[in-house]
């Protein structure tokens, strides 16, 4: 069964803005799926329709086979949502915010308290459970929203820019938690501008441009379509660089080179010429941000 099944979805707002133009999209159960696109491409409109905040103009949307129009409340119970904006009571205590959310779903108080405590500990918020939420850092507020979204144990978690305002260390901790959650069976739909997140976490991705899906592939296949690749090459000692002038080469330090190559036609030749300089390579790795380059290339088409 698909976690999300969208057929011919369209949305035109009252002011005449056409946000979605007949989108078809399936997200498999258990997938970690990314939606990518520039601001205004339609990502948030899709999420808003899924969660009932926006009424679609046409099309059909199902969540685990449940039609969001015919059985809205049933569909809503299957989803947990982390929106872009903080939308909880800033004067309410952290524990109470999660407990209140559990109450919306009719979860008995004893069970809700147990689940709330479990989530606050897993999100490193246990020590802040009695703190008024306005006193939390931006990263802590993000983690609080994830805890709140998970308290009713949804089968689908929707994350709209979940790591905005989160520092690098906390972001990596959040990635680790979300990967574990996905491995336990929760389907995750993610929108993000941190494209390295997509490469590290997501199995599939759709790229949306002007209300249409223009790419829908496995992340691995999307990345493989890139011809140019940035490589970081570690050597025992940098020498003879002048023999490699034909390449787009940068010396990072006495042990590291950065080079941009067409990985299909240039990589083998470059490595052969590198060895001819007398340099001994000890490591080669891609620099990353490959999906970002693909994304920019597609948007410019």
C-alpha cells in the first residue's frame, strides 16, 4: 500500500494564483521521501492539502488508502505534522504541550504521559519538561514540535523544513533520530533546503517547479545523472601540481586537492596523471552537495 497517493491534484487560490497543476505522486509505505523546490513551487500547498489546511481545487488524495475528503478524521489520525512555523502556546510548559496534543486524539492520560516522557527523553528535552516553551532555543522548539507530532504514533510523519534554525550538531542528532524512526516503519515526507539531508537520509525525491513535478526518482539515480563531480583527494604530499593544469584543480593544503571532473570520461585519466606526478593517493571522496547542483540545473532549464 502507498502511504500517500495523489492523483491529478490541482489548486488555484481565490486571487487566481495557480499553485498546483495536476500533480500525480505516490509515496510508498516505509519510504523516506523528499519534496524539493524553490519557494512558491507548490511544496507547502501539497502538505497543506494533505493535512486539511487548504481545500484542493481538483484531484484525489489518499493516505494509506483513506480518502482525505471522505474520511478526513481517519486520515488525520494517520499523520503527524511538523510545520515550518512554531505554532504552539509559547506560555505553556513543554510537557503540557505534548500532553495536550495527545488529548486531541483521545489518548488516555496515563498512556499519554508515558508516551510524552518517552518522546521528551528521546528528543533531549527531558530536562526542559517543566520549562515554559518561549524559553527554549530554536533547535529545542523544533524538537518539541517533532515530539508533539509523534505522540499519537502516526504512520506518516510530515516534516516541512524541520531543521531550520537548528545548529549543525543538533541537526545531525535529529537526522539520526529520524533515520531510526524510519527504520522502525514510519513513513516520512520531508521538505528541506538543506539538500545534504536529502542525500544522507532520503530514498526517493520529487522536484517540483511551478506547480508541476518535473523529476521523481530515487535519490541515487538523480545524483547519478550529474556529469560533473567535485572530488577531494588526499595524498601523502602535494607536488607536481603544474603537471595537472588542464584540470579544474585547487590545492586545499599540503595533503589535499580538490578537483572538478566529468566522472564518466575524466576520472580515470586524472588518476593516472596524478600518479605520474609522483603523488601517492591515500583517499578519494566526493565533496557532496551533488543534489544541490542537480536541483539548480533543473530549475534553470
